[in-house]
């Protein structure tokens, strides 16, 4: 399993000094210094960033946004990028039109993002027509924890079609051994300076510790520590999960 670290844009002071095997970043938040990671990692995934606009979607010119997104993909020769999965804003029919436009502008297939409102038959179609698909709605709890049991059948369907499958925002570290996605991404490594959550990689596990009450974390040190522990976990996941 390839574990992508997401949300690196605000952490240039520490991230730029580390060799991260797999990075996922949002087009909306992308910083100039991150261009080193497009070709400098084992793999780089680009998210459309459309989720950022969901609350103010009425003010967005989606065609103009797709033009900029596509231009960035072409100019930086990005191989793997996600579609604009804004079904809840414009409807799936329009999402399909945007997907077609994005692929025409870039000259390459995107990674379609399945939402459960699309139905299982649509997921099967995606797996038949693409070499890489993703599951969305995990972060927003569209897919609730009690519904995770659907993952094995979705993963099996994808693999039967020789298609890779990505769990978007699937941060349940303890669940990675249960649900065998080909790739997932997480921003949990950033929780040191923000929430006082510290991680320690040991014997194939990421142990979690909370700072003692009344104590404070030194943000940069906590973030750097967590980043290094998550990189260790990335390397373990690549070999063993």
C-alpha cells in the first residue's frame, strides 16, 4: 500500500528538508516549493481542490477553474490527478461533462472519484474504463464508519478489473491492515502542533500519544517529529500492507 502524506503546503520549513516517498497535494493550496515533489517522489497525486469551494460554489466559474487546473497538470507533466467530484453541487451529469473536458484539455485520464450516490453499477463502470479510481466521502462522513464493510467488495471489484483503488482521506491507521486499498492519504501527521498529538512508529504500528494536560507542544518540533515517524510508516506500509 502506498500511503500519501497530504496537507504539506503550509509546512515548507520542515517538509522541504525531508524525503517523503509519496505526496498528495491540492491544486488550490499548491506552493511553488512543492514542485520538487512532483518529480522528486516515488509518486505524486494532485487533488482538484474543488472541495474547498463547496460552501461558496455558486460564485465559482467551474470551466475557468478546470482550464487553470488542466494547464497546471500539463505544464508540470502530472500523471495522476483527481476529477472534480462536486456531485452534490452540480450533479453527476455535469461532473461527467467536466471530467470529459478535463481529460480533453490534459490529453490523459483523470482518477474518477466514486461517491455512494452514484451507485455500485457506476463504480463498476469506472473500474472497467480506468486504471486508477478513488473512493470519496470518507472525510465528510458520507460513508459512515459502520458502512466501511463495503470497502472489501469495492476493492475486489477494482482488482478484478486490474484497476488500482485509492481511499481518499482514509486516516484510520489501525484499519489499513483490514482494508487493502492500493493507496490512501492522510493529513494526520500535521496534528502535532495543532492538537498536541504525537506519533511513534514501532514494530509496524503508529503509536499515538497526547501531550499531558497543562503542557504545550513546540509546534515546529512536534510537526517535524511526526513527519519523520509517518515517513517511517510510509516505508513500512509500502513493503507490508
